[in-house]
């Protein structure tokens, strides 16, 4: 049926809609709802690629549309979350604009990804969904008192996170792909290790574990690179 060819793009547009809804939530001060929209967008982002592979419906329009949706959901929305959080705590409100470094460097990252033939098996630089998921833990860290940090220390952590994530997105560091080509443990050992440790961290720390999972992903990828 012809309708099936539109399924991947429909899922991508759902990702984009999640990003838009999340931005509105952040404008209203509801960072937790914004975080949930990042997670919902990540699910749609996964399933649009899955649907495209299953239905064998690849297109240049779909590729560009996916990047545009990712820029909103995983760059602008997290950037707005950082902006709001820094603005509420900074002595110098202009520091809040550092949150939008995610948009600038995320756009560069997506442009490179769409034209880099090396990134079919592995990533070079941190994928934008991973950056967005890292930031999505922010409202839960804030509600937990951010480990007792002062406002000044909190701003340093938030601005530092924006700079770190931006640098990682456009870096040339090779990071492992999360796609399982089969279910063999030996062929996918790093991916299974990432999965099991991530589940353990989520069980222990709930949503606050998300930044730890992204850091674990980076460390595991670097360790895999040294073994090759």
C-alpha cells in the first residue's frame, strides 16, 4: 500500500511535534514536561529509522526531515531548558544564552552527519539525541537539590555542560553505533555492556542516571577504540 511509504516521515513529524510541545512547556516553566517530550521524541526518532529499514522506505526528504526534527527536539528544546535554568540562578543573566550553543553546534553536527560517509557503521562525535537526553535529566537534578550545590556552582555545571556537549557533538571522536545487526553477544559485547549497565543505573538512580549513561557510553566507546 502507498500509505506505508509515509509511515517513517509521519513518525519523524511526531518527533518534531514533541520538540515543539516541549519548548512551549519550558516557556511556561514546566521543565519536567519538557524532559518528557525529549524522551517521547527519542522514541519516535528510533521508530522512524526502524520503520524506514523494515519498509525499505529511504528518501533524501526523509533524511533532511529527520535532521530538522532532531534540531528542534534534541537541540533547541534542551537549549531552552539550559537557558531557563541558568537564567534563574546566574548572577549574570547573559550566561543563559550559552544554552543555545547546543543549537549552533547541533546544526553543524547534523550537517556533518548527513554528508559524512564514515558514519554508516559508527558515529564521529556525540549524536544529538544523546546530547538531548543528557540535558533531559536537568529538571530532576534541580528537584533533587542538585546535590546541594550553590547557585553559582550550579551555573558553572550548567554552562560547562553546554560547552562540553557542544564540543562532543562536533568532535571527531569515533563512538560506537547502537544498532544491533544480530543478537550475538560476542559481536555486540560493548552494546550489551552499555545496555546492562544503563539498566542498572536507571534502577538505582532513576532519571538522574541519564547523564551517567551518556558518560558511560562515551567511556565505553573510547575503550573499544583502544582495543582496535
